[in-house]
């Protein structure tokens, strides 16, 4: 597999074309940002951890029947993926109140939601990823009705699979963000699943084991990312 030119650089990853037009190489960086890029920093070896963790979770989801862009791990920081066109939506799944939901609804962090909450945001940094509903999604043609139904079904199934998996590792899945892409006309899971995109709390102590340690300057950032991977492997 030959790595060609970089076609995209985001906050945490770079994407490269390859000699196979249907495959991309994703390279995970150590760079960390929060609050829509206002806070910038770096978490040592985050790229290595997020690459491994995403690979492991994509494999788990594939085995459970969820189509993903994941092909194989290539190196410490690189994975081979299907060349998808990313839908401009962030799909957020919430089991427990935290972060922006707590603020918006005046809920203390840790309040268990009586039903799983699904939210959608329009992926647009300049606008600060505004929340959108089904009507906005259809009116703006972010996704078709059929595609949105598939997104919802996959997001809820992924939540059940990941909740059970993390619980067995003594981690509570509080909330997480997914991104999907189109490959040969089909909706498949893309992007990453890592402590950058999930909130994970230790079952016994409720210690935050995710990017909130960086966002909120809670300390032990590197150690915590390492510990999450250690529990999963
Ligand atoms: N999230 C993410 N990228 C974003 C926004 C949110 O990965 O651009 C994840 C975040 O890590 C958390 C969940 O989605 O696990 C819900 O985030 P929330 O809306 O509470 O926003 P935050 O408080 O993280 O800004």
C-alpha cells in the first residue's frame, strides 16, 4: 500500500490518498483541541492510543454487524480505511447527562437519562457545530430520510454494544460522538471512537477517563488515556 499526498488535515488526524482509490490512510496526531479550537495542546502518544482503540472498537462493531470504514491497522499511528465521503453531521448519543446537555437542560452531571438521547450537529467549525433537528437535516440536504433512519438505528445499536463492552472493563459510557460516511452508496461508520470522542467514567470512583481531563485541566491526562487502552486490550 503506497501512501500518496495528504488530502485533509483536521484537529486530530490527517488523511492521505493511497494507490487504491477506494482506500485512505488515516494518521492520528497527538494534537488536542477543545472548545471549538480555543484551547490547544498536545497529549503525549494520544495518536497511538486513539489509533489502537478505534481499530479495536471498529473491529468489535464490524463483528456485531455494523459496517465501518476500518480495514486494518498499518502502524502505531496509521490505519487503512475505506475512502468515504463524510456526511456533515455529528451524531451524539447520551446515556448520562454531562457537558453541553447538562448546561442546556440544567441537569447535574451524572443524572441518568431515562431514555437514550440522540442529538445531531452540523459539522461546521465556523458556526461552532450548531445542533440541528430532522427538519434542518432534510431542508439542508445533510442526509436523506432513509440515511437519517439508518444513522439513528446504527447509533442506538452501537450504543448498546459499546455500553456492554465498556462496562466489562469497569467503564461507564456516559456519551459519545459518531460520524458516518458514504461508501459505494451505503452509510457506514467512519471517523474515530476514542477518549477524545467518548465520555468514560470509572464504574467505582466515577473518575473521568476521557478528554474532559484535558478540557477541564484535571491532570493525569496522558496516564488516563494509557489506562483506558490498557483496560480495553
Ligand atoms: N464530542 C466530540 N466532538 C465534538 C463535540 C462533542 O467528540 O465536536 C463528544 C464529546 O467528547 C462527548 C460528547 O460528544 O463525549 C458530547 O459532547 P457535548 O455536546 O457535551 O460537548 P462538550 O461538552 O464536549 O463540548
